[in-house]
């Protein structure tokens, strides 16, 4: 019931004539909208350089400053352990954090600063229907929920990035920018950031990664062919990208290699040819060529289809033997069968004459049927099993979906990432030993399972994972899903209902890992657990109030500094965060003087949060000589008792750092 928006109509007309002048800006409510960059428009209409803002190479968008603020803004949150949802809580080194990944990254800043070898990200693709995180620390939860219209009782900050709400790029960039800034701090000096993305934000991602990690951080990408659809307008998109960044090129030289796929098939086939034809190498070559033709280009075997020859040493292909420089080495070589001089490469031989004679005597030179063909080097497959990480991959996305459906007994997740591909990437970029892998958009849990697959059967690999996933409400997702995705979401909700668990994506992630441990992991030496931690408000109560604000009934609630319902383990993990200690350190529960005492990592930290701490209890703890000790301030009857405790530690264990909360 309104007249046409002539301004927008004019912008559309200008966009047709001068597409480079169209940009994004924010309207009065902060929402992105199409607008015109008038400096660029003046330049388009001028025959000379128009004076304007100083030009510089940068990535900019409406909301960038707010996104930078979101990365730096402090939060009053903590991580609360969930023993009943964990597997091998006391001994596992793996973590699963349930909650907003921006908050999780902030909480991990001290404990894991510079300790994560690889961060994998599979963020929401900016398709117009996906959910992205909306970060605003300048308002309360109630204000935010009222503004965004969300109905989640947990206060999850999720807002649909529909085409009407921008779908341009600004919302997505504002969501990613603070997370990448915080993630960078966690990477080791030789750390790697790996991101799965599609064409909508590929260009933005590369620019954003270079801005956050530095201009030299982008080191390449894998183009992943995972579809054969051909029903799109213009160009049918049949691939995604896996983009790689390194934190420091000087610390990470890029010696990334991977083992070629399909080798077992090739070796088995040639062993069969040898049994059939014996030493008739020509017959083996003919059968090998025919055998390779059965494999499509997408099959890994096809990448080695030039290895068609065999001798007593093994499978090889005739490689170039020409000198790299014109006239490198010039001399005559005799054909072993005809006795005549063979044709020499136009640039001469690669090797000096003595070295060439030795190679011929060892039968490492491949000769043609007569002297008219140039000989070749024999390059053996066994000596070239490893190659640089290749930039083009054929991966059937249905395989990972089928494996996950088999694991759950039904299809519960759309398009999970391939855990074996991720495992191979980890191995190629050098994730080994006790390195840590972090996935801050854990989703179906593929990146977490990939760590287990990396460790399986590898005596030198005991890598750890940290997975982060917000408890996105699947019932809300179901409202916007269509077709097959709707059925898959329904399956997930039904599955979780049978397990009596909340209908969230985080629950699907945790259940996948439980099933992996139960059905797939067969190595008894593996870490078969994960410790679940949930983001929550601080354990400490807000007792700041003036006397006029307090009424008699609230006085009792204002005395205790710890919120009601919080356990000693809740307090322990807040202390671990405050002290910057490993959140996966082993925890032992003991008793001393009939009080619960929590020991972390063989007395690296001892905590007792009892409400009545005696001198005898303090002395018992001090005699264990922990590196750190912490008590509840309210546990001391008087200030004098707390001072006495400090004095006991000075006397018995002066090396112990003592704190109270």
C-alpha cells in the first residue's frame, strides 16, 4: 500500500550502467542495504582522477568496527563440566564445548594460547537460509531476544541471514571476523587454519584470512568436486573449497606431503599380472594399460595410470632422461638388443657418462624396442608413493553421508564432511604427536572423528581435539527446512527424543562421538573419551548492591559469593580458566578431613571449596606440596583463619601459589 521506492529504482538503474559503484551500507536500524559509492560514481563520470578518500588495499564492510569490538569485549562467563554427558571424564584429553563459539574462544584464550596446531572451520555457508551468529555485547539477553524475535530459552544468539537481510556479505563477514581474530591467538607458531567454504563467500574468506593472519598467510586451496548437478543457471557449481592459511611461513615451511591413494589396488593388480605373464614385461604393460581404462578420472587409481611398466624391482613408468640444459652431456649409448647407437635427447643426457653406464648395468634405464626411440629413466612407484598436497580432489559426498547414516541407523545429518579426507589433511600438514585440533563449528563431528582416525594404529600419534558447537534448536531449523533436509531434521529430533536428550545440533555431535567409540574405534590405546563443558554465566554471584537496595529477605542471598546450585567442580573449572590451565588435565577426587579435595594433574592444582576449612585441612593439603592451591574465601570462619592458612603454606610449602575465590 505504498508508492514505489524511486531511490532504490534509481540504484538499480545505476547498477546496470556502473556495477562497480554499488556497495553496501547500513540503514537507520543497522540492517545492510544496497547503496551507491558516490566517489566511485564521480570517477566513472569524469575524464580525470577525482579527489576523494585516500585509497588503500583493504577489506571493509558495514559493521566491521562493531565486529572488532565484539572480539575484544570481555564476557562474564565460565565453563561448567557435564560429567553425565561425557565419556571417560577423568582421564580423557579431548574436549567438547557446548555454546556460542565466540564466547568459547574468549574463554580458551589463556588456557590454549599458542597451543593449537590446526583449526578446522566449516562455517555456515552464506546461502540465504543458513543461520549465522549475531554478536552484540552492548545489550542484555532480554533486550537482544526482544530485538531479534528469538524464542530460545537458552539465549542462543542466532539470526537468519536471509537474502532480505543482506545476504550480500556484511553479516557473514561480521560473524567470521571476531572468531578468526580470536582463533589466530590459539594457533601455534607453525599452526594451520583450514576452512571449508563454497563459492558464495570464497573470495571474502581469502581476503578476510589474509587480513587477520597476514598477507602471506594464504597458501592455497583444494577444489573439492562433490556433486554432478547440472540444473543451475549460468554455471553449474559442482565443487566446494578447502582453504589453507598458515600463521607464520617462517615457522611452517610447507613441506606438506600425502600418500597417493589407490596404491594397494595397483600393487595387487600388478602382482596378478606377474603371476600370469612371468617376466614378459611387454605383456604386463599391455594388460596394465587395459586395466587402468576401467577407472574413471575421479578414481584415485587414475592419478597413477602412467605407471604401466614393471620389472623385477617393481612397477614404474618411463620418465624423462634428457638433460635440463642444452648439450648437458653428449656421448653415445648402445641399445642392449640391437647393439646400435640409440637416439639421443635433443638437449643431451641427464647424467654423466659413468653414471649412465652404471644405471644401464643396473637395468634402471628403459629402452624402446630398438635404437630409434629415446631411452627413459625408470621411476618406480614404490619410490614416489608420497606427493605434495594436491589442489584438486574428487570426493563422493554420499560416502560420508552413508557412513554416518550407518553409524546412527538412520540419516540424521545433511552433507557431513568426510572424516577420512580431514584425517588425510591433518596428516599431510603435520598434525602428529600430542598436537591439538580445534573445530569451532563442530556440526556433525566429522573433524573430531578425523582426529581419532588419525590416531588409530599410529604409535606416534596421540592428538587431541576440542570441538565447539552451539546448541542450535533443531525444532527451529525444522521450520525453515524443506524437502529431504526436513526429513533428516525430523529423524534427528526423533532419535534424540528416544535418547531423552534435547533436540539440538550439539546433542547430535555428542551422540556421534559416543557411537564412534562404541562401534568403530578398535584400538585399545586410543583416548576413547571426551569431556563435555557447557558455557554458562559466572559461578560467582553479583552481590554488588547499596544498603538502600537491600531488603531483609535478600540479605541472606547477598552473603554467599557463589551462585546457588554450583558445584565444587564448577568452581574448579572457573579456576582453571582464570589460571590458564589445561581444561583436559586429569582430575582426581580425594578426601581430607572429611572434606572433598580436587587434585588436578597430579597436584599441579589442589582445590577445596568446603564451607568450613580448618587449619588441619590446610596443613594436610600443604604437606602434598602442590604447585597451586585454592579455597573458597567464605570457607574461612574469619579473616584471621585465612591469614593463618597462608602462613601454614609459607611454613610447609612456600613454593605453592595460594588463592581464594
